[in-house]
C-alpha cells in the first residue's frame, strides 16, 4: 500500500481548534498539504486558518459537532467540493468527565461516548466513500493508551477509547478483505500537554491533571504525519505509554496495583491524588462536554513543566533501524548466554 506524499494530499483534521488537532493541522500545512479543519469552536478555527494562510498554506474550516453524523458528513463533502478529493482523514475530537463512576450521570456518560467514540465512527463513515473514490488514502484515528489500559476517574473516556480500538480492528480487516488500499491507524498518545484538562468537566473539586509525565503535542503530530505517508497499524506516542501497554499485556493485575500505588495515598482514603491539582474548580465551571468554551484555542496546556522527551518514538518511525537494533540485542543476549553456559560447563 502506497500513500501520497504529504505535499500532494488533501487532509481533513477534525478537532482542530486546539491541542493535538491544531498542532497537526499546522504541521500538515507547513508540509504543503491542503487542509480542511473542523471543530465546534469557530474562533479557534478562524485563528487557525489565519495562521496557516499567514505562511502561505491552504486551509478552510467547517464548524461541526461530531456527535451529529450529518455535520461530520458535511466536513468530508466540503473537502471534496473545495479541493476535488480527500486523501487523509485525521480525527482527534474528544471530551471527558473526571469523576468516580457513581458521580457521572447517564447523560454525561452517553455524551462522552457520542463524541469520543461515535464521532470517530461517523468520521470513518463520512470519509470512506471519498477515499474509495480516490482509490487509496488514510484514516488516522486518535485513540489513547487508555484504549488499552483504562484509568480510574475516566470511565466514560476509557470506555469510548476501548470501543474505538474494537471498531478500528474490525474495519481494518474488512478493508483488507475487500482489498482496498486504505490505511487504518490508531494513534495512542500517552499523557499529552494539551488544554484537555482545562476543558473537560471535573467533579473532583479541583482542576484535574493527567498522571505525569506529560509529552508535548508536537510528538503526536509528528507521529500522525509519519503514518499519513507510511501505512501503520498503530503507534503509541511516549515511552511511558509503551511501557504501560506492555505491562497491561503481561499482567493486568500488576497494572492495577501500579495505578493504585500512583493514584492513591495512605493518608487520603478514597482519594486519587495522582489526577488532581491543588487548584480548586467547581463541577459547575465552564466545560466542553455539551458545548464549546472559549479561551483554550491553543496547542499546549498548563503542564509544560512536567513534560519529558521520548526516545522510542524515533525508532518506530525508523523500523529498519528498530529491528536491526533488536536483532543486535538478541544476538548479544544469545552470545552472553552461550559464554555463560560454556563457563558453567567448564
């Protein structure tokens, strides 16, 4: 399967007004792609398009709530009407409620699933006919490490991301069976420094936080641009996410114990301080669960001081070197065991 170079692509980025989506749109435009950006926040989209055009990029925007299929379909239709085709669909839109499960209302849980799972499903439904018409292309869906390992206080978000993983696995095999050269990728970020924790609803009594360390949004955007040219099944962004994914595969119970050790304290009965800041915040504070809120149309969040670099992502973008390094490591282990075995026999 061969995808077009980015400078020949028409790209839709959904959830582009802030965070990962905004950074991704800027990087696609800098590489010469034609952009259609979508979100609920018109001020965020306007400022993004203006920024793209300021350095000579091409972009238009569409206001859309991803929980409504017709609004999502209108994004894809606008891309084809404006540019004649669609090559890559990037879906980043999500929302959440930080609270224990028994504090979340049915309406809140359903809304998080509608946006974070069904919005992604609608995105694929809207994009696929156009990708098939073009004869190739890429569906890039922003999942999460929480799609593999759920976190406490985030049950609706974790449920939605698990559902997304199941959906993408099924869709990918169907497309392969029908021999469509359409890449389906799940991007699984670790904790990323975006305005997400400013915008979601909290019932913790304080502003929430992800469990540090954080990674910068640019790392996720780099991964997205990589898979837009290189068909990839999934891509975990951040070394901590890779470690947690491996731990979950080996021993879910051990992962449970690790999360309890991180998020609980002996002096804080029934508390999960690992996802709490010290900044008071009411559950009635403005949030983006049911409607967009202003003031956060930016790439980065408030936790730049907690960000760290990643080392393994580069290897994932250079698979020849990655497998070569693993092969050398395996040979080294085998040689060591052989020497150790000979010494033991002697």
